[in-house]
């Protein structure tokens, strides 16, 4: 900084040296924006136009999908609209983050913060959706019959062996195999020091109404 | 700094110098550049928590939509896409104006800074007014309220109160964020009038602008998920 300490008690301003006030130590003067990138107005307008176009595209796709479904009387699965709309929304977010929030020109650490936040959200959303999406697949296995009325295993077993239909599948299978003469029960070998059987009916993990035992409750 | 031909400064006291030129970074920072970078990173960390806050609503949306898709289709039919689209355009434009405001501060365009901050505030205000007058007031009157408060007779699916709970919750939290942003922009505008911001010091404008962009991004995701289900 080019200010003069030579004559603090004389000279202009009655000897009061205001240079420290006007040029605080550590301030960088003379080069305007300190190395911060100034995004040009053209870029900002361009990004706004792109964002508006993508918004229109989202709406247009949704309307188009509805129109096609109505015209050809087909059912388009729900996830198509969701995937397309969220993809376009992600592209719009990328534009806002990179140009309006200037993450492109910024300290990479901030980009890392943002990206890892997205990863966290992906974990949160992803695992929840996987769990929920597979309930339809898992529940019949846990419910011990595939559909109301069953596949016939239980009813046949019930007829043959008298085992009730809400007995464990393993028990039904065992009794059915016994009745067919394909199973010879063996004495289970005692296992020294094994932990007791910790299996127990778990409540709340099965949709109520799916099983006779009302989901364990 | 103003000088007379003799080269002496004509500044009589420090208050004649604009605040943004006089601004001194806090002592524990190396310089103003360091303070700016640290503040910006702090704002980004706060934005990370905001993203996680809204992700809770989005996961709730995903769960409920997966369990009761017909309720969501029926519920979304009660929303007017046109108001949602207008609100989206308004928020995108306000994102542009706040980015332009940051740029104006960077090139010492004080009038442009004030104008853009004012336009951003107006954008938020228009958003809230449209939401309140054309969406919330109508739905409240018709009884399309969340959960136990639901009293609209024309429900297609018995799980529609869940949809309305998600609609009011997500848009309500978002609208609260918009209102907070509007208050922040009033603060920024008042400081801009006092010429607090300039090329060497525009940290607050940048920080509030970043917050406003996150609010806009959340709405970018909310709009298709709420309004465009068919």
C-alpha cells in the first residue's frame, strides 16, 4: 500500500493520519474484485433463459404424457413422469448452483460440501425407497402364503396333515414331506453352548391384514 | 479518494469514505479475502443443513407416494398447474436478480444493487401473495386440509388427507423460508442504501443470495413433484 508514514504529525488534515482508516491493514486495494470472478450479465441472462426453457419442457412433457395416455388409452407407469421431471429438475439445479451460486468459480471445498450433502440425501432417499419398494416382494414371503388362498401348498398340507394354514412354512413343509413319506425326522444333535433361539414374531414389519396374525400385533 | 491538484487528500474524516472501503476484517482473519472465504464456506455449511431439512420432506413424499399413488394422483388434480408455473417463473427470475445484485456489488453499481435487491424482494412477495391468495385461501375454504383437519367431501381415495398433509407441510416450510428470505433482503436493502456494499465488501449480499438460491432449488423440485402428477 502506497501511503506515507513519513510525516504523521505534520502535513495535511492537521496532522491526523487517516490512512489507516481509509486503507485498513490487510485490505487489498486497487484491484477491484480481489480475484473474485465477476459473472458477466450475458451469462446470467443466458442461464435464466435456459432455466425457463427447462421449466417449460417439464410442463410440456407432463402434458404430453397425459395426452398420449388419453389418446392411446394406455397406462404409462408413474415412474416415467417422476424420473423425467426429476432429471430435468436436476439439470436446472446444476445450472443454478454452477452459475447463479458461482460454485464453478469458487473454492472447491464448497463444491465438496455441496456434493457430499447430495450424497447424504441420496443415501437417505435411496435406502428408504429400496426398502419400501421391496416390501411387495418381501411381504408375501414373510406372510407365508403368496396370495390369498395360497399356492395350494398350505391347503394341500392342511388336507393331508391337518396342520393349520398359519403355521410356519417350515412346519407345513415338514408335515407335507412326512405325509408324502419323503422325510425322516432325525434327532437333532445337541449343540454345546449354542445360544437359545432368539427368533420371535416381529411386530410392525408386515402390513396388517396381509397375514392371519395381523402383522404380529 | 478525492485529491486536490496539490496531491493532498481533501477527505476531512473517515466517515466520508464509504463503509465498504473502510471495512476492516475481524482480527483473527488474515485479511478481508480470508474473511470472505470463511464466511462463504460457513454459509455453504448452513445450506447443507437446509438441504437435509428439505430432504426429510422429500423422503416423506417418496414414502407416501409409493404407498398410496392413487391418493397422490387424485390430490395433485386439485392443484392448478398455472399458479405453480407462475410461481416457478417468479422464483427463477428472482434468482437471476439476486445473482445480478451480487454482480452489481462486485462492480460498484450501487443503483443496480439496490434495484436488484428490491426486485428480488418483490419476487418473493409475489410468490407468497400468489400462494396465499390463489392457493392456500381457496384450499382452506374448501376443506382440503392436512390429516385430521380434512373436510372436503369429494375425496377419491381414503388416503388423500396424507397427500394434503404433505402438500401443506412441504409448501408451508418452503413458504416460511421465502418469508425469512424476504426479511433478509429488507436488511440487505437498508444496508445497500447506506452504501455498505462494494467491490471490496459484499459478503452479506453473497450469503443471502446463496440462501435464496437454495430456496429456489427446493421449489424447482417441489413444482413437478406436487403439480405435475397425472
